[in-house]
């Protein structure tokens, strides 16, 4: 599932490419036909992200709300486009580029009041000037594991399974540590690492937790399996011990019991 860095990356990319244009919007698959008719021919004013949500803001108080979920993806091509391939939920055709959306968990037309309500339900977003103090207040009173709190979008927006594993490993924090047992210093280290890693993900359009020195090559040249320290790994890169996989907040949590004791 795309995490917050990816939605912000896509929002910036799509805003740069399509904002200010009147778009031809269709639903080749048919599942978004009614929604497509509501925005077809209208000017796309802007594209914004909040946590894992994308908002395509059209003139006339009409917003296409997209949550990619586990299987959603975008594909871009030149205009005029080729015939749709596969299950294209939404096609947006601009002057020079065409955007196809496949397999999102959610895709609907809403108004800006509903958009504001969605954003208000989310916790602070580190990539949208979310305040560190607000996240600290959200965490420090919870008697739940930090590995679960990080996935709670009402407490902090945009963090997913990979970010939580990699950040907690980087700072050596046990994912089972409860929020109300964290010190201010613990949280400061967590916030610093998370902010840095999410900004790096936004820059490259994908999560990268290793440094160029660790990888032995420039970050832009990393293959997918080289980008992480513990997520999806069997062996700890620090101590050489086995990586544990626990269920935390109903998701698989990769961590090193020795380095994160």
C-alpha cells in the first residue's frame, strides 16, 4: 500500500502536469461512470495530498477523492491516448498527457466540505507541516504499542508498514513499547528519523532507509530489495541476528529483538 510519501509525490506530479486544464474524464471500466460525468470537461484547479488520500479539486466544488489502498496505481502516457488496457477505473485526458487509474480502494466525487471532514479526521501529516507537538500529545497518553500507534491515521497521517519498521529499527526502539512509556527524548528521536525518511521518500518517490554509504552506490541506483534495512529481510544488518516478524496492529512487523531491545 502506498504510504504518505507516495501520495504527496503523485499530488505534486499530477498538479504540475494537469492543473489548469479542462480534462476529458471517463471511466473505461464503467465503475466510475457517474462520477466521471460530474467532472468531465471541468478545469482541474489543483491536486493535493493528505496522509494516504489524494484530492483532485475541480472547478464547481467537485473533488475526486482517491485512496489507492493495496492495489491502486496510476499510469501516464501521451495524449491522445491508446485504447485502455485492463481495468481502468478513471481516465483523465489533458492537452499533452493522459492519466489512468486502476484498482483503487476508493474513488468518488465529493465536495470540499466532505474533503475538509476527511482531512480533519486525520492526524498531523509530517509532509504537510504537521506539528511535532501534536503527534507527541497523541502518542504519550496511549497505552498501546508504538508499532501500532504509528499506523493509526487519526494520530499521525501517512505512515505505513514499511516506514514504521525502518524508522523503529533506525533508532533502536522496540515496537512493543507503549506510547505512555515513551520519554520526550524517545519521541524526539522517532520524529527526527521519521521526518527525514519521509522527506527522502518524497524526493525519490519511493521509501529508502539505507544511506548511500551503506548501499555502496547512489540512492537512485538502488534495486527494490536494496532499499530497506529490516523490512522483508531475514538477517539484521547490524548484529547479524534473525529478524523477527510479529503481528502489531494486525500487520506484520519486522524488527530485530537484539538491536531493538
